[in-house]
């Protein structure tokens, strides 16, 4: 019997775990369960990002067509300034500058909102004037409100849900004019659409009513004040509309690229988790086979020893 005890003792030592410790198979199963749940979650995320990429691609095509149509409004503004030979007005003392930041309310599009916010902060920091900021969209509003809370004069939301129209630009320009904000010049900060994979922050100067009055092309005619005032407001609406449409196209391009990168990252994570899951599952199966083979060998040895002792 002593030989039987010595033969059975190693197999028992391998089977019985230490006191207070979970069995190795249970630990592996728990780990495999966690990997399986994470793999399922990443696959769901990949489906969402892939769908959002397809939607953004469709919207980008529409936004590019609208951007081409809206460029005629910006060309009309430049034509007025060129023919009237308008120039920036140099006021005595401290000038008042108005920044109109074109953003949107929607996220999941990379750093496109941070781009215009950073450009605005740079311009305000280097411009030694009395600056006021009008923000179109809640994303840049939240960023600029932390950095420049005293300069925010007016904000607009419900921006970016659909392709902007000239009516949207006209309403915004009308609100700015009627708000009583005093300014000598206007700078539009928006994202310029460079290509389907890139954009850059851009600043456009919009001439004020005073600049139009002092331009050589207008001084040769006798005009009422309402003419230059209406023309200045119309030029501001034109510029806002063109910036909104181009910024919308840049946003859709950035969102598509962001969702494409997210889909690729999810695919790489799925591959890594799948390999990890398969290795863990193979390790569990191998350990179970080792236990079965060890137990079978121990039982066979025990039967042999018992039969020898019987004789």
C-alpha cells in the first residue's frame, strides 16, 4: 500500500488547489468570458462606426455640391469690394473687432472644432483691440467659454444638422446687426475645405459699413445711409452663408475620416482579442487534456499495483 500511496500522491497534489485560491480552470474561464464580452462590444462599435462612415460619405457628397453653389455668394462679395476699391478702415485710438466663429453642435468629427477655437484664441491674443466674439455652434462655444468668457457677446445653436441655406446666414447677420454690438471690422473664422481628407482654419475679413462709405467707388455717388447699411448687412450674410457651407463640408469630411480611423482601430482590436481568446481557449483545453491523461495514467498504475499486491 505504501507504493500505491506514493504513486497516487503526485496526481492528487496536481488536482487539489491551495487553500483560498480559485482553480486554474475557473480563472481561465473567467478571463475567457471577459475577453468574449469585450470582443462582442468592440464588434458592435465597429458596426456603428462603419455605418456612420457611410452616412458621412453620403452627406459629404451633398455638402460638396452645396459648397460649389455657395461660392458664388463669396465671389459676389469680392466683386463688390474690388469694384468699389474698399480698404480696411483705420480708426483713431482703440478699434473694435468682431470675430464670428463658425462651428456646429455635433461631435465625433476629430479636432475640427478645436481648430477654429485655437485660431480664434491666437487672433484675440495677438490683436490689441477691443474684441467681441460671436460663436455659431455649441462645440466651439463650450471651448471658448472656458478660455475667453468675457469676450463672448452672442451665441447660436442648432447649427450643423443639415446643409446651411442663405436664409440661415441672413438670420444670423440680422441678429448680429440688431444685437447692438459695436464693431469696426468683422473677421470670419471657419474651416476651409482643402480636400476630402484635409481642412485648415481660415480667416476672412468682411468690410464694414464705414469702409464701404469711404471707398472711392461709393464716394463718387450721392447715396443715402440705408443703401450702404443694407449692402453691408447683405455682404455679411453672404460671407456667413459661404463660411457655414464650407465649414459643413469640412466637418463631414473630418467625420468620415474619423469614423474610418475608428473602424480600422476596431478591426485591429478585434484581431488582437480574437487571437488572445483562441490562445486562452487552447490553453484551457490543453490543461483539461493533461488532467484527464494524468488521472487515467494514475488509475491504470493503481490497478497494476493492486493486482500485484493481490498475488
